[in-house]
């Protein structure tokens, strides 16, 4: 299996990014880990699965709103 890393680069500052991966701890806790760099500072956010699902739905909603605004 290839070792890869996907980063989503900030649209205004090329040095800032966010990356996402799932984590499974030894005690079977499963969460989604978001990490990145913003204005030179590292950040980490861990979301449980239900929160990650809600976040993805909210993100999709905001994308659709932006597309509608773009199309006039």
C-alpha cells in the first residue's frame, strides 16, 4: 500500500493547510482527526463520528449555498 498524505491548501495562504484522517485507538474509540497549520500555528481537532457526520452535512450545505450565489 502506498504511503500518501492529502492536504487541503488554504486558498489565500499557500503555507496553511488542513488534513483529515480517521483514528482508531486501542480501546476501540473511533474519531476523525483534523490537523493543520493556520497562520503558522499547528492545530488539532478530534470529532466523534456523529459530530463528523453533522460537520460534513453542514459543509455540503454551505458549498451548495456558495454554488447558488455564484450562479446568481
